[in-house]
């Protein structure tokens, strides 16, 4: 009897939906999916099923598939196709002779299988579809998966557990895969998977709905609370970087940040006036620690009102003085507009004139939350007037302080009330508009098991276009970033620079990212590298964590190690809150000062080469790579301690930072010869090595054989403007040659030229008598002060008898570039 009951239960799931073929051709397939059942019990609720669905499959390319399942009778929310969501979907794909996959639709029970290399790589089964609950199951081939974020999780690999994708302001929290949800600021329903064939694919669940991903017993259940099922599947080869590039191309790529954004940034909540900013910069310069950008948190505002500046504490003359010190300035810019000053506040006044603030589903008046300025209104980024309002307000702020970039925060959006504040009482409002009230939605399931309105806006609030907030909540941050980017363009910024907290697929076209309010702990130091790797997949390669930790007090050992790791962060900022002790590097003692001096100086000396890697990738692909991205066939790179704690910039430089207490670590060196970038010490590949690094030392960094890097030779670096066109070439030979790249730019801070920059390809070739350096045509001149060659073989005349390898130094200056494309050295 028990067996019969279990079989019936299984069949009740498997036979809920069946499929009927409508069109089964290449490249377009359509099926009707139907069920005779009306309800199903799930999560303790009776869910009303949509009985008639449509399945559409578009074979967009030989390596790209689009799968959609939607209600036949009723339109449910879909992500718009207008910017910033102008992804490269192919509505009417052409037919190709060959496809890298096959698709099977099983009719009863309904199931979709995508197969290649005689294996199933993606499934949709156990379908449940209702207006407020959608679920399907995917059965992965193995446990080699990455993505589905944003997550503050110790370890880069996607592990079993239940995870929520719903943008939320949750500071200082670490994901453990358990309830309640530990979801943070962004939603990226993007999964990178390795197949049994060792090829890679990316699945993008194109939805902005709140989502749970329940991964247990080798199955992944995707649960959303609205919209449709829309799957994009991208198929790559045996290099994960190939399919990552394809995904980025679909999104429209990522923007090239301005060169100055790669400099060192200093911030703290608690810089109370302009004199403090000046002193901080001067102390860094006095301690010979390069600095390029100073930031302010809420402190610069007039009573925390956005688009305002307290002119008494932060007069214009102080910002002019900062520019004279050679630094740029970035202020905080939240989204919530305070109401307490009414029309006396420009942000409030113009917002009500343009009628861009969201309206309450409870009262019909403007929705009122509570954020840093107190009672606050929230802009509706779907409103047709938002562009004009946002541009005008940025111009208003720019007239008060000529900022160089913006720090876009609290844009999940964050709200200190659970939904609307005190809406049952009389609201403070300057309008008498009486909109139709919206009905509250009862959800049978809440992703994360935290109320959807907790610390944000209510799910039934309506945006312009009749979009429910629960459908566009995860889009709020990217909409903010998009209009902030456009506002900076309107100010004449060629490469607008903004760091945003909340992101969604496509954000990388408009903004960069920092990982939010972390803690000053070894766990947050450790997991931050995995966060950097996540966003290489997500298409926002310029990313960083708050160095030394935002919350709680840091210490000298932790901060020294964090500085060493941050040498590799694309975005490098020291920032902490006003309740923690100050952590400017010069305030934390000898070890921290020396760590900062050495590692930031080394970073700056390599920044032009580092920026060249961004230019080389042409707005698609990963920059900071876990080792298996570069050596995917080397199974030893998939060990957790390797995957989580080592990195490669581009393909050339490997970092092996120490991410816990102590001064030694074991690092794995893949199949190549490797050389300490500073000393030239050779380390053999395909084995582990013990490494030592003091707290005040330079982070372990190694160059891969067959490659070269270009390093600035400036000994005293105050800021990026200190860098000139004098360089050192460091080459590690493989088969007596090495290759490398450098941007063809005289002035890396010329933003217009940077966007048009091409790459100079370098090659060093050794024969018995000569060292020959060749480059492709260049408009800029490079003065080569020194050439270091690691890994010379004994056939070269300068090789010392008895040694297999020899490191050679050639002293310049030598000139390359413009009309000179070859240099021979004896």
C-alpha cells in the first residue's frame, strides 16, 4: 500500500503538464502545454494553476538557445526590451546547417532536455506555473557550478543549500545556504556550469522576479513568484572564458572605466568637513602612499538631503584645494529624497513638479518611507519624466561641487521601514492627488522567508507602466545606474564613473560595483576574492570590496593582508563606518604603512599594463580570473583552496595572497614555469609550493612563462599623474620567446582617446646572438629604461655555464614606438 501511495504521489507531479506540438522546425519550435488539474498544494498553500501555457524555443545560434514558457491567455510581466535592457535577443533567428546541441520536448509528462555530446546539459521538469508561484527543476550533470548571486559566501563554487535572489540591504552578513535568506544587494540569475565533456555553458534565467534556488540531492529547483519562464542558454568550449564572453556580448558588454578609477580611493563615514578631507590626503602623501580619489559619505550633505551640499562645512575652496593636491572627489548619492524641508529642498521641489515620486498602494498619496534624511519619497525610474528630473538634479549638485564620479548607494531600494511608514496615520504630503488604491497581493511562497517589504518598498506598489514593485524591485538598481550614467554624460563626462551597490545583468554597461557593507574579519577578507570572481561572470569586471572592512574595528594584521589582496582588486577603496575606529593606513602602524607603501606603489607601477588588459578584452570577458579559467583542463585548479585564494590577471600574472593569519601558505602553480615578478626566482609548474610573505611585504606575485608585462619605472609615485612614459619590460621566456600587450596611449587619462585606444603587441625573441624586441605599429613613444628577462636558456651567449636558467638585465634607455617597431640587443 505504501509503495502505491508513493507511486501516485510521484505520478501526480510528473503528469501535471503535458505538451502538444504546434510547430517543430528549425530554428523555431512551439508547443501548447496543458493540464487538467486546477490546483496544487505547495508550501502549505493551494496554488491555482495556469492550465494552458505556451512553450517557444528559438535556436538563436548554433551555440545559443532561447526557451520561453508563458500563460496562453494572460500577459505576465516580462523584462522590458528598452535600455538598459536592450539585450541582444534574436526574435527571428536564421537557420544554420549545424547546431552544437539538440532539444527534446517530451510530451507526457512534460519535460525539456537540451543535449550535446550525448549528454543532457539542461532540463526543465516538474513544472508548476501559477500567477504568483512558478517552479521547475534542473538536474545538473555534476557539482562544478558557479554564479547565482550576489552572495557573500566563503568559497567561489556554488554549493548545496537554498539561496535567494532578491536585492536587499543586509550588512555584514555571510551566506550559509540556510533560512532565513542571506541575500544581499544584487540579483544575477546566471549559472556557469561545467559539463561531463569538460565544456562549459551559461544559463541565464531572464527574470527579475524574487527567486529561490534550492540545490539539494543533486537537483536544482528554481522558484519565482511571477512573470514567465525565460531561459537563455549559451554553449561554450572547454574554456570558461569563451562562454563568459558570449554571455557578455549578449548583455551588450561592459564599459571601459576611466583610467583614474583604478587609483587608490579613500573614504570614511565621518569626514565632517572639507578640512578633514585635506588633512587625510596630505597625511597619505606625507607617508608616501599614493592616493588619487577622496570620497565623502553622508557627511557632506545638508542634513542628509541628496543633491545638497553643506556649504559651511564643505566650502568650494576646500574642493579646489583638493584638486590642487592632485586628487579627485566622489560624493555619496542615495535615491531617497527627504520631505521635511518641502519645496525649500530642490530635490523635493523638482520631484513633485515632475511628478516622478512613487505613489502609495495604501493611501493614493505619495509613498513615504524612511531613510537617512528621515521621511522620504522614492523616484520612479520607469516614469517618463525621470530622465529630465535626474539630469537636472545632477546639474544642480554639480554646480555646488564639481564631482569626478558618483557613489550610488541604497538603490535596492533600501528603506528603514517594512514597506510604508505609519501610513495609517496622517501623512506629511504637499499634494492632494487621490490615486486608485492597489490591492495587496497574498503570496503562497516568500523567497528567503523574509517579508518582501522588509527594508524596502511593498510588493504591490505600482510603478509607471503598471509594473508591480515585486516585478521590478530587482531592476531598481540598474535603472538608477542607467539614468545616473546618462546624467553624467549630460554633464560632459566622457567615461562616467560610478560605483553602485545594487546590480542586475547589464549593469556593467553603465556602472562599476563594490560589494557593500562587509565586516572587518578574516572571513570577509577570504570570501572577497570569490566575490570578484562572481562579477567577472556577471559582466561587471571592475569590482572591489571595502578594504580592511566597513563594519567593526580592523587590526593591523588583517588590514595589511587586505592591502596585499587589494593590489589585485580592479576597484581599490579603503572605507569604514563612523562607529568603527579610523582605519586610514597611516593610522594603523608600521606594518600597515609599509604594506600600503610597497603594494600600492607596485600596483601603480603596473596600472597602465593592467588598464591595457581591459582594453585588450574589448568590453567582453573576465579580467581577474580564478586559475581554472586559464587552466580548465588542470583538475588540480579545482581544489577549493586554489579556486578560492589564487588569481590570474588576464593570462599573465598570478597572485597568491595570504588570506588568513600567519605568514606562510601553500599555492598551486599550474602547468608552466613561473617566476617571482620581483626577484625572478623560478618555480616549477604542476605542483604546490610553500610561500612566505610578511605582513609588511609585497604580495606573492608571479609572471607566467611565455609572457611579458610593462611596468612603470617611476620611483616616487604620488598619484597617477606621476606616471610617465618610462617603462621596464619584464619577460618570462618560453621556448626563448615571450609576448605581451600595452595600450597605444600617450596620456592614459585622456578619456576620449582611451575609448578609441588600440593595443600594441610586444614580442621578445632570443637567438644565439641577439635579443630582438618587436612591436606592432604605435602612435605613442615608450622609453624602455630596463629589460628583465627571466628563463634564458644556455644557448644564449650570456648564459653562465653550469646553470640551466639565467636572468638577464639590459639597461636602457631604449626607444620604441612611433616609427620604431624593432629593437635588437647584443
